[in-house]
């Protein structure tokens, strides 16, 4: 009922064997209704602040959390799509595709992170018109409400948590599916889910392998 708390995107990789045993006791209430009941029961968590980052990381500082557990990130170059050096980064672990703030680049137009080039330890950036792509390729597909398909079909796709589903055309393949956005998108990040929707129904989901310029 509470669209702000919808978890269908994060649960899309589960199969029917898991979902048929899943229970969602708060699914028919909004967060405020839940808090109201918690207050009436005197629960100490009734007015606990929302967790906006990784909930188990102290202080929501995931960079510090990683620094205590993995090797210190290696600084490297920031390059534009033409290969020109435009700055230096503090370690690729500190950046995400689509990020605009915190790049430390002085430029007439803002840059966005386009790619984390792990082989070169380079952060690739582009301006807004350079950072959008026409589609994506996905694999490790989980067919949910829709049986496996072979023909192209239209639906909506959500490419990151909390983003709005956007209209697209999906072309199934032997190892996954490709998605052509009806409107070009920014921040298509490999490793994230691409979840296909028809209204409130999850049709299928796949792990994003790569963005595709032409869709």
C-alpha cells in the first residue's frame, strides 16, 4: 500500500518457491499507520529515524566501514569520454555511476560518472548529454509473473532502487534480455537489477551487464 516502502524491486530475484512462503504483515499499512500503532503500544522504535543508507553501517559512513575491512583504495585518474585527464579520484570504491557531486572537477558544465574502469583504475566522466544511454543488456534472468519469452514486448523497467519505472521495449535472448528505453536514461549501473513491470506486477528481472548506447 505504501509506495515509498515498496520492496518489489529488491525482491525481484526470488523465485516462486521462496515467494510462496513469504509473509508481509505490514504490506497493507503505510509507514505512518505502523508508527501510530507502535506509539499506542509504547514501543521505543515508534519514532526511530529512517535509515537512508546501509542500515548496518555505523553513522551511514560506508567509506569508513570499507576502509577498516579491505585494502585502502588506490587513487587514480579521472578522464572524460575523449580520454583527456580532467582530475584525480580517491579510489573507485568511493564513486557510483551517475554521481555528480563530490568529483572535485572544475568545469563549465557538470560532469557525471559514466563508468568505473577497473582495469585502468580510471573514473570515466561525461556531461549530461554524454552520460545518457539508449538501453541495457541484462543476464541471470528471473522470470516472475511472466513465463520465459522469445518475442520482443513492451513494458516498464526500473533500473535502480527508488527510481520510477520507465517505458521500454524488451528483446529476450538466449542468455538474458536487452532493453531499449523509450527515453534515454542516465546512471545505468552494471550489477544492479533491471526489473520489468506491468503496473504493479513484476514480470521479470535481470542483472545489468552493461549499458548500451543505441538501446
